[in-house]
C-alpha cells in the first residue's frame, strides 16, 4: 500500500480529515494516533479476509487458543514492525513534524491479564501468525483490565484500568455474530423417538458480542484473529427489573479478576468462564459447518486448547453440543471431544487449583453439571475396573467429590494432551502432583517449555541490540532465533563486547531517565542494575531480595572496610488487592527505599527503586536495562517463568534458584554464566513431606538474619510500629513456608559472587554474550512449533 513516505503522508492526511473532521493544523496527538491505527487496520483488512478465505478453501486444521487472559500491551509498533512498514511510517510522520514514539505513548496497554499466563497467550498469538500457522485466540473483552497501581506513602493504591476510555482502534465489533448464553434455569428431559432430549428452560440470557482484532505475523501474509467477547443484555429483556438485569449482565465482562493464584469462589468468575467457552464454541462450530457436514470429523479440522483450567467447561460444552444439538451418541461425542481438546497446566500451587462447590455450579449451569456428573461416573467406573476396591484412591481422582467439582481433573480426563510449561514442572506433575493420573494416562502427559516472542522482547524493545546481532550474523536469526548461538564465535572479540556494553549502558540511561522523570531519584548508571519485576507473591520471594538489601545497608553502616560495587535494586510488582501479606512486602520495599536512598553514608552504594504500575509497556524499558535478573522463587513453586527468558535474551545474568525454566537456562549457559543458589526442588519437597525445618533456628544462629528481622519491629524505620508484624509472623509463627531464612545465607553468598564478577567487566560481558546467544531456544516460535506438531497437528 504505501511503498514510500509520500504515499503514506498522502493517505495519512486524507484519513485524518475523514475520520477526525479536522484540518491537520487543528489536529491533536490523539487524532494522529487514531488515524494511524485506522490506516493500519485498513491496510491489513484485505490480507485478514484473504487469510480466512485461504483457511476455508484449503480446509486446513485450525487451532483455537482459549484463555481467560491476554496480556497484549500496546499494539501500534508491534503491528508496524510485523508489517515491515515502521521505517516508511516513521519517516513520513517525521516529515509532518510528528514523532512516532510520542504517538506510541498515546496508546493504553491492553492489560487483559495478570502476569505470565496472560502474557504467554499474547506471545503465542504472535508466534502462530509469524509462523504462518492457522491459530486464533478467544478471550473476554474486559471493560477494565488489571488495575492501575499507584504508590501512596509506600502503600499500593488500586485505580480501575480505563484502557477503553479513548476507544480501541484495533478492534472491530461484529454485532451480527453475537450469540446468546443461558444461565440458571432448569433442564427439561423428554423422550423423543426413543432418545432422551434435554432442554435448558427458564434460563436467564445474556448476549455475547464479539470484537475481533487482527493478529499480524512478522513479514508474512498471515493475519489471524483474536476474538474477545463482550457481555450485553439481550435485545428484549423479559425481566421485570431491566436496569438490574442490564447491570448484572454487563458485570460479566466488566472486570478482570486481579488474582492469578486464588480461586475467588465467586459466581461471577464461573459465569465468565462459561460465557467465554459457550460463545467461543458456538462461533467455532458455525465456522466449521460452513465447510463440513460430519461432526464426527470435527477433531480432524479443529483443535481447541485450554490455557489452564479456566476454560475447561469447553469439555462438557462440546459434549452438550454434540449430544443435544448434533444428536451423536455419548461414545462418539466423547471420542470427538477428547480428541479436540488439549490442556496446559500452569501451576501446582494447591490454592490455585480451581474447585467449584456443587451448590454454586449446579444451579448456575444445570446442563453442564449433568454432563460433568456423567463424565465423572464413567471415569470412576473405569478406575474401579483397574483398581477394584480402592475407594480412597478412586475418590482422590474423581472429578466430583465432597461437594466439589475439580476442574484440573476434568481437564485431564476430557483432553488428549496435558502439558506442563517447563521440564521440571512437567516432572513434578508426572511424579508428584498428578502422579495417579500419569499412571492411568501415561501417554497424555508431555512438556512444552514456555517461550517469549523475540520480536516483541528483543527486536522491538531493544532495537540497538537487535541491529548489532543482524550486523554480525545477517538477518536470518530473526526467522530462526536459535542461530543467535553463532554469536559465540565473537566471545573474544573485544570490539563486539564493548559495543554490547555500550548498548547496555544506553538502555540503562534510558531507564534511569524514566525513573528520574517519575520519581525525581537520580541513579548511577554505572551501578549494577539488579532487577526483580513480576507479580508480588510470597513464593516469588521479593522478601528475600529486600532482606538482602537491608543486610547490605547494615553491613556498609557497620563495617568501614566493607567494599561493594554500587548497586541499584529495582522492583516492580502488583499485589492482588486482597493479598494482605503481598501488600506488606510492597510497603516494606518502599520503606527500605526511603531509608536507604536518603542516607548519605550508603546512598553512593545502594539505591532502591520501586517502579509504579508494572505492565508490558514499562517492561519493555526494563528488561533491556538489566544487569542482574532476579529469579529467586522457592524451588518447585514457579512453574516456568517467562520474565527470566526476557532478561536472558537482553543480556542480563540470572541470579536464581533451580526452579521452573531457570533449570533449562542453566542447562544452556552452564555454571559459569549463571548464579544458582538455594534449596533444590527435591530438598524443598523433602521438608514439606518430612518436616525438619525450623525457621527460628536460622533467626537465632545467623546474626545477619536476626538483625534484619529485628529491624522490622524495633523502631529502626521511623514512624513504623507494628506495620511489619505480619511479615515477622509469617517467618516465625508460620515457620517460613517459602524458606526465605533457609536460603538467605546462600543468597547473600551468590550475590557477593555476582558483585565481584561484575567488576571483571571483560568476563561479565562474555557472560552476557553467552546468555544472549543461548536464548534462542526460549523463543515462543520454538514452543509453538512443538505445540503445533506434538499436540494440535496443524500446519
Ligand atoms: C513476562 C511478564 C510477566 C511474567 O513474569 P514472571 O517473572 O515470569 O513472573 C508478568 N508481567 C508482565 C507485564 C510481563 O511482561
């Protein structure tokens, strides 16, 4: 469309007048952003239609990725980059006196996710389209995504996210493709021609309206679709109280649940799940039926993936459609369903495994409940054949037991593939958490180590590093990121290592500038940037990190001879609004920051920064600027992590435990290019199984720990009295469930080692190069190719 800047400018100005109804002279930055967005969307619309036509005509198998979260961030520059028109557009805008980078700032993050799980879904969409694979996303169009975080007096304050305030230029509302979703009511059962017929009657109905977004592949013609559903009232509400009905209906897609680890037990959450599943399946089947007649062949053309258990109702819902609407028998329906559905497990934290009380599930979703019940009975009968008389064993594996529906059990039984997200995590599933299921269905279990799109997290966010790689290797690595390994031949090339360091320094300057603008704090860009950014959770152990900072502070104050390379500790984390402990840790980090940053004796060596409102667009400035990547979860608790991969790809060195994908990072870079510390997963497990850990012993016997812990409550922090009692209690009274004190000494030791290593700059730069070079494996292109071949069977 626009092959040169002149063409672009002409199109842009014409579009601006048409859509904003203003002359260029009167137009604002918002107008420019909106105009550019529309222009791009139009630019892709032909290819978008063509892609769908092509899929239809070629009758290719397609995958639908169902996820309750998609953490997309901003799309403008992603789309420009993938379309390969960034240069033309940027130059054309410049001619008009407009900076592309300022327009980018106009766009709100699409923050329809909490953290890793939602970001993974976004990276997967990018990889699917970039690999020319027929795969689409299905999710919910929350009116308010994850809350905006402010820090006031050291405390987290939550404001509702308003990402739709100025409209969302990338979406297309398709009201004509709306579907209806029933809740509550009863199931009427009748006999018709010797067959039982089930009808859901007296239901409350809600309209699901799809909003489609184009997913643009990198330099490909493929444009896939992300379909997000919005809840609206049905056209003629039959209810008496129309306003109440409207409010209740719209509530379904009003808010993203701001918690990724706990099942709130809220009816609304279950409503969201069924809303997503029922709407998505209806549209998938409609599209299938335009080409095919025989529902028994459904799984040959369609694959449905459920991202964690939130969309697991896809299993009973597909059964319902096949039995009630398509008139298949149970066994045929079951074969089609299990062959269609595949499931990813994201956590073994027991508090995060979804369970729904029957007393909520059954009345809200009466037909779903009947089907889940039938699935359970048939499954238990099979178990009985294999394990006759073993009541307890069978009960533990049942889908419904003790008035609870266990969503993970349903997901395993009703799918053909169950995957973990890193090698260690999958082993833990197979041999510990889901061991009995693994024994019963050994072939279903497999591993797919997570990945990140190197296009967003390197090409887009760290352009100078990407350019340097291309200069050395040619552009082929962009298609095939594992070719980054060829960088290793420059390991002893001082010129390259210096340029690498210069790029890192420029990125640090950039982040420092951003921090200065926002907080007024000046940081030393020659200090080590030691960064932990991720959701705040006890198992991720931000507490261990801040304890280490407190220890360093004490050490500098007390020991004149103590020397360390200056460090800037940077934190970014949102705490779930109801997560009391997590919020106390945020307050502690900010309290330490205040003390440390204002102490003239230490502040040359130590700075602590808490970045407000950690989100994708901020993350893009953070990863490129890191020297040290903090990945310090209690071993066995972090299923994979993906932040660890983003840091690695940008040349940071990991300080981490042998947890999640850290294990695979270690495997690739070797002992000499990573700092591993702490308990191993089997040791943690041993403590859980057999006891033997006494946190108080570490308190009493390690004076560094005692000093730090005492400072939580002895007036060390001015104006703080019992603020940090809950933290103290979690370690002493609750015996430190996440082994913060147990790993403290090992952590201090490895951090010291990392500090010394940094001072040997030549060596450090080599380490950094090694990390970048070996990061290609963690591209989500590799992950998606594995899913495509091993699970979905798409080409
Ligand atoms: C990558 C990412 C995450 C996941 O980080 P982990 O360290 O793997 O927990 C969370 N939030 C955002 C904004 C991200 O970009």
